């Protein structure tokens, strides 16, 4: 076999192997990309925020991604989307402050909320406090949760429903989802950090949902698809530029 024939054979083998690898990359990329989107659509729902009751954490007009969860899985500090006929017709968004059996009260001398007598740090409250402009105290019934908005001066929440017969709380079954991330505006897009102020209480805080894993899968899939699809044109361009010999 002449040198030219051998080079052509080697090039043909290389192109075949390259096409196989690029095809595999595209196939794996499609699985990750489409699988990530399907997974996300099954687990998460987008919600628009119509009021400023959760400001500055979540502002009016923001879009959030909330993981669909069972109400039994929510913990103190979680921001939840819920529906309750007593509170209103549409979905609402508040932060879980107390769970069944907790005694929640406000305020200490330095303006902090307490859960079972233990002061809680709430860095998300505008200006650092007070935890509530009006004092309150309630014991949360079993199977229910006590909810407050972060904007304590404007939020209509459990404090406003203390006379409704449920100690201001709602049943866990009213929870539709738990907020995991801000999706809009782009300048503030990202995961919502779980507050640490409730971590030392029984039950601790919840873990974020699979959004980070889903995002990595979609991005990795896109990179593999683009990289695999680019192999053919790049290989042909390289072949045209190679000098004959």
C-alpha cells in the first residue's frame, strides 16, 4: 500500500470513529436536554407574584419556580404556594414560621419573633425588623402551619386570621408547592437560599429540590448536542485545508 493510500485509509478510519463519537454525543445530549426539560415540567411550576407581601425577597412582578410538594414535607422557613378558601380565591405565597405544636409569638424586647420561646433571626425582614409591627401569640394546631409574609407591615397573613378559629394557621394539605428559585428578573435569577434561623429547631429546614441537577442536565445536553453537531462541518473544513500529497 502506498503512503497516500495508507493516509487515506487512516483518514477514513478517523472520520468513521469521529462520526460515531459525534453521533453518540448528540444522542446522549438529546437524552439529557429533553429529559431535563421533561423532569422539570413534571416537578416544577412557574408562578407570578402579584403583591409585595414577600418583598424584598420576592418583589411584585417576579416569576418564581416552585417544586410541587406534599404539605407534610414543608419546614419552617420555607416559602410556600398555597390555596385556602378563608384567605382568598387564588394561589398565595408566604413563609412558614411555625408548624403543628409550635407556640409562635412576637415580639422580644429587641423586636424578634420567637418559636417555643426561642428568638429567631430573620435577615429577610426589611430593615432587619421588627418581626411584626403588632404583637401576637398563637399555638399552631397539629397538622397546620403558621404563615407570615416577609414584608411584615403590608402582608395579610396568619396574624390577620387569628380570629378565624384556626389560630391563624392553614392545613398542610392546602400547600401546592415550595419556592425553590427566582426565574425573573434575570438580574436576580437564582436559587432561593434556605434561612438558617430555624435550623436549630426540631425538624430543621428543608433541602432544595432537584432544580440544580435539572439545570446541569439541560446545559450539559445542549453542549453535547452542539459539540456533536459541529464535528461534521469542522472535519470537512479540516479536510479541505489539508494539502494533497
